[in-house]
C-alpha cells in the first residue's frame, strides 16, 4: 500500500477541517452541554452502541454457532481477543474523527493518491456488500421463522428497511440511536434467557479462554469470528459518528469528547462481547454437548432449541433476536455506505438512493443463493461472508494507524508510543493471519501473484503516477 503523500500540493493536509463534513445532515446536531459528569457522559453516549451492532449481527451468529457446535467452548478466547482488538481500533477512530474533523474515508482521500483511494473504496464496498449479505440472510431467515414468510419474499422485504432509516432520520439522530439501542437490548435479553435455559458448564466456559485451535476448520471459523468482530466498515462509520456531537472545538473540548467517546466505546463493545460470547456458549451447551456438531442452517438451530432446551420460548427468542440483529445492522450499514461513498469519492447522493444501491448488491446475490440452495447451508454462507470481511481489514487498519500516528495531522492528539506499539502489533497480527489463510487456501503460487500485483500497484502509484489538478 502506498504511504501518505503530503509532499504534493494538492494532497497536503489542510490546516482546518473539511468544508463538507461527514453525514452533513446530522453533523454536530446533538447538543452535549449540561452540568454534571453523568449528564455529559449520557449526551456523548450513542456512537459506540451504533458501532456495537456490528459485533452481534447475523454474521457473528453464523461464526459463533459454527464454532460452538463444532468445537464447544474452545474458541471463546478468539471472541475475547477480537473484541479487545476492536476496542483498540475503534478508540483510534474516535481520536481521528474528533482531532481532525475527518472520517477515515475522507482522510484516505486527502492523503493518498487517487488510484490508492479508489482501490481502498472498492475494497471497502466489497466488505459492505459481504456484511449486507449476512444481514439480508439473517433477516430473511428470521421472518421465515416468525411469520413463515418464504425466504425469497423475506429477502425482498428487507429492502424496505430504508423506510425505517429515513423515518428515524427525520426526527433527529438521537432517535436513530434510540431505535438501535432498543434492538441491541432485545438481542441481549433474548440470549441472556437462552444462556439461562442452556445451563452451560461454567468450568468449561472458563477453559475456553485458554488459547487453542483444535484444527484447520477451527482456524477458518476463528478468522470468520475476527472478521465478524473487527469489521472494516465500522472503522469508517465510527470516525464519522463521533462528529454528530456539538462538542467544543478547542483542545480542552476535544480532549473531553475523546474521553467520553472512549468510555462510550468500551462500555458498548464490552456489552457486545457478552452477547457475542453468549451465542457461542449457547451453541456449545445446546448442540456440541449433545452431538449436534454440524449445524449448517439457522433454521436447524431454531428447530433444535425447543426439544433440547425444553422451552418453546427459547426458539421464539432466537428468531426475535435474529430479526432485531439483522434490522439494527441494516441501519448502521446504511450510514457506513453513505460515509464511504461520500468520503472516498466526494460524491453525494440522496441516502435513499445510496441505500437502494447497497441493498440491491446484497439482495440479488441472496436471492440467487436461496434459489439454488433452497435456504440450506446458511451458517456456512455467513461464515464465509465474515472471512471476506477479515481479508479486507488490513486495508482499513493500516491507514488508520498511519493517520493517528502522524503528528502533522493529529497534533497533540497523536498516538502515544504505547498506543502505537499496541496498534501496529494488532495490524501485523491480523495481516499475518489473513496471509496464512490465503497461503493454506489458494497456495503459495497464487499468494505470490497477489503479493506481486499489490507491490506492482504500489510502485506504479509511488513513482510513475502523476495527478492532474482535477484529481485533487
């Protein structure tokens, strides 16, 4: 990947903030003035919970159910490690958005040459489509389980969620946050109930936090868990959402905003960890311990819950939580798609049109898959969609680390040495895991071809590409 290129006049860092902010319709629309620490903390709270949706969406369900059913509690440590890495990276997004007034997509457009920015945009769009596909599949299956709606019709109905977003946006951004928090709370309550009914073996649960990889398939699922937890588009999303607060644009005001948003992030993602872990714990306690090690469909998991737990409410709670998870994810996916397109390309289109484009790119593949498979192997489909997300991660986290470690861009809010070490260690770990996965799945020859193509692209951009005035 090409490094930031501040030497070119048209790409140099502007001294002020962008003339057109992220999510301009809700930019600095939430007041944060007020007396008392708790009241101000509540005013800043919200962006972290919107981001936390991505940590319990249908993609997580697929990886957690597969991991719990096949390997018991053995991959709980992967969920914990992924969540800790996510906390670190999301707090870096907070710092970038508040210190520079730019989201991650805008920063990439401003500091990379145009071919690099376009390449990063395309990769991010692939990640959004993969995530959106998981949301479509999860929501369609939930509608089928609750209301017996055919899967193909359920896929089409999910396209109407744009009305939910547009309706909430007209009442203010806090209304969107309230809707999402309610859906997240619903998911949490449902899985708390299922965990209680499942009676997991708590000593074995504790042993699951000791690192181990039981086999090659466990590695694929672990990589899927990583992609389902540390989602690329969430990094772009969070760096924009923190700018919805009307905080003071002074060093003291930015410091306060970073502090409160960091607390919001840690609390929200901490709650998401328990929900994420509960899905795997329930799958392990209900399926793995009873010999159902290959649960390949969400419908099958739903069907098995009632006889295995002895409570019909468990299956209903599973379907309700799946629907709440899918619908909350579509809201944040909408916002992420808007931020990515506007930030990378500086193209602004109406949110409903952007949503139709994004949703169509997920609905069409989902309808094709359901037509050919009849709704079978949904868990495997969700796992692979999350592996795709993991493969995209490096193209978001390395720029994030570069920008937040650049004193010229961040000023006094630049990453301290300890944060740089932890951040780059996380980036290298994720990149190494993805490289190993590609090595084992496509072989050294094709991995070398991919690496050579990336190096060739970087050399061309760095030494031969010349931008004209129109590219600035």
